[in-house]
C-alpha cells in the first residue's frame, strides 16, 4: 500500500506539474486537499472491504451509504490518482452488489424443509404439542386428507379398476384341499347318501301313526258311549264337514276297529248305520268267536265327494264341529279345504 | 386376411396371428390393468408366465397390439422402462381426470399423502435428499424410522420397499460412506405420474405465495423438464 501511495504521489506530482501551474500556496493547499481526498478514499475502501460480510446482507443499506459517500468525494476529484481510487472503490462496490443480489435471490427461493414440514402439520390439522418440534400430533385423518388433496396432482396415475359388484376379498393363498378336508368332504357325501334311508324311516313312522289314530278314534267312540250308552249314528261320527279327506280317514280307521272286533257297526231301527263299541268281555269273546267261527267282521263303506256333501246337507252338519276332531299336524293341513 | 393368417399359422405353429393374436392381446390388456393396481412394474416374464405361456415367441407382436388397445380404449399409455433383462412396463394415464376425480374413489389416500410429501421434499431440496435429512423431516411429522405408525404401520418398509418397488422412489447408496448413507431421488414412475409444476403449485399454495416463480431454481428445473418432455414427446 505504501509503495502504491508513493507511486500515486509521483504520478500526481508529475501530472500536476504539467497541467496546473499554480502558485506555491495554492499548489500546497491543493496538495493537502488531494492528500486528504486520497486518504478518505482509502479509508472508505478499507472499511468496505472489512465490513463486506455485513454489507452484502440483504437488509443492510451500508453499501448504498458508502456509494453515496464516494459520490460526495468524487465531486472534489480533479486529478487522475483520485479518479483511479474512485474506480477501485466502485469496482469493489459492484462486486459486493453482485454478491448481495445473488444472496437476495437464494433467500427468496430457499426451501427450508423444516418450514415446509411445519406448514404441512398445520395443513393436516395437527399441532406441535411442546417446544420440541418432534412432539407433534397429527390426527390419523390428517394423512387421509392430505392424500385426498394431493391425488389431483398425480395427473397421470392410472385409475383403479372398479368392479361394479365390489372386489374379491383377499383370501390368501389356496393350497388345495388338505387330507383332512378331503376326508370331511367324503364324510359329507356319505351323509348325503344316507338321506334316502331317513326317508324310508319317516314313511314307516307314518304307518305307525295309523294305529295311534285308530286308538284315538276308539277312545272318542267310547267317550260318546259313556255319556250316552246307546248306538249312535255312523255318519254323524265319521263325517267331518270341513274335510272330505278326514272323513275318508275316519271311515278307514273305523274299519280297522270293526275288523278287530272293538266296534260294531250295524243298521239301526230306521235303516241308518249306527256305531256301538264292543264291551271288553264281549270283545274277548268275539275274538274267540273270530277264531272258532271264522266270522269275518268287515264293514265296507263307499263315499264319494258328492255323497259326502249330500250327507252334510241332510244331517245339517255344515259349520258344525266334527265328532272326531282332526288330530295332529295333518288336521290343520286338511282344515284349509 | 383370413387365408393369410392361416398360412402364417401353418408356417410357425407357435406364432400367434389373426384371431388368436387378438384374443391373447385382450387377455394381456386385462392382465396389465389388474396388475397395475399394485403399481409394481410388469415384467415381460410376468406376462409370459401368466398369459402367453406357450406363445412366448409372439410377445413382441402381442405387446404392440396391447399398447394400441390400451391407448385407444382406455387412454392409457404403455410405458417401457428399464433395459435388457430388467425391461418392464407400466401404465400411464393420458387423459385429464381433473373433472372426474371427484367421482373417482381412490384407494390408499394416506399412503399417497406420505408419498407426495417425500417427493416434494426431494424435488424442493434440489432433486435429491439424504436419508438422514429425510427421516429428520419425517420425524417432525410423527413418523419414525424404527417405530410402527398408527396409519402406515411399518413406515420404513413402506418407503424403502413399496415406494421403491413401485418406482416412485429411487434409492441409491452413496459410495465410500461409513456408516452407509442413502440418497433419495425421484423414481421413473414419479416423473410420469406427477408433473413438477403440480408440486410447485402445491407448495406455493401451502406457503400462501402468489406465483410458482418465487421458487426460482425449482421453477427453472421444472421448465427444463417440460422442455425435455416436449422434445421427446
């Protein structure tokens, strides 16, 4: 620096000598003035150099102030040495200005992940629960919401297939039937082949139901006879005005009773068939007779639907309760008729 | 046409043509549409194994028909990625669904939210982010590498395996680093599925800024990308 100033001084002197021939005093004065001016410039440059870190900060106006100072100094500049110093300062100011500009720009676009995350938390309606930014609370719904909002940005995502009837559940890998499954399957098929057998049993059950029905009818007949011990009208007994089928059934059951010699059917005084239970002793006897005399107690009654209706009319049974109430489940079925 | 098809069929019995080719192509279309749900690229071997079976030699013929059908019927582009043995395909939508998106029900919204967050972090940080910085950021969202998350479960697996296999993320090991460090970048599917412009739009909205141009370097990056795309497209 000292060498520089010497040169400057020599250079200045020589120029001064040639261009401005002035009086000794004025020369001396201007020399002091120029010396001061150079000193001011050097001070300004030095300061600017030293404070450049501060000066290039975006919000610092120091650089502008220094340039304004230089502008003031420049008004006094008369010689080239001072002009050169001014240039030196300006070139420094420009380079600092450039740095400042670039810093200013990076500052504007600088992406701070932490800041972004903070904004995301707010977006997802979450919040930081303490001073530590890692103590964050985000509702489960938050991520779903973020996804919903950002899906529109996935412009080229291929839409999912939407089966109208819904998708198959993921049932995992199928490993083919295991031995135990095969066995169970076989058992199941066996069970199924047994079904017809069940049906035969069922039919047998139905057959067995007939004696029970006969028993029931016998009880009813005996009941009637107990309350009024005289033969009673056959048709009044068997006809069910609500069901032709049940009427036929009653005739059928009664036929058994007659065959077994428990009930006697014979024509009454006015030629109408009547029914009368056989007393136990007589029954025994008749059974014996059956064997000894080979007498066949049989009663055959034929009844058509028309005749059934005619009897209902004749006996005025329409709407009356049947003498033998229909029994069990079958009754309700027949009653519908 | 039919006689021509027959003669070529006679010439090479394992080569498909005509109606058969059409039928197989339809099957492949069906197959890739369903496969795409997983978002994992479809390998040539997958198509051969599940659909073409004995007609592997016709692959190149079939795939041409498939690409055409996907484009014309579904508005979907069949994109080839990878090279050689790793060659695979993925589907890219070419239709604007901004208006229909309200009607469409998307699965896995939460996962997409997380994916979008990561992709944004990568892009905004200059197209790459180190795993340390990524997990640090995610931690502030309540996501920890080694802890199960209430929404995502095994987050580490989701990010390092699922997103990576779906080609949304490209994770590479940084050489000569101990302990190992990983660099996260956008995967190929991310480039296809999400325009960088959209990311900037989202971030700008989030920061309540007026213009996407405030993100100068990212904006320039985006413009460069769009230029490239125009040239290649």
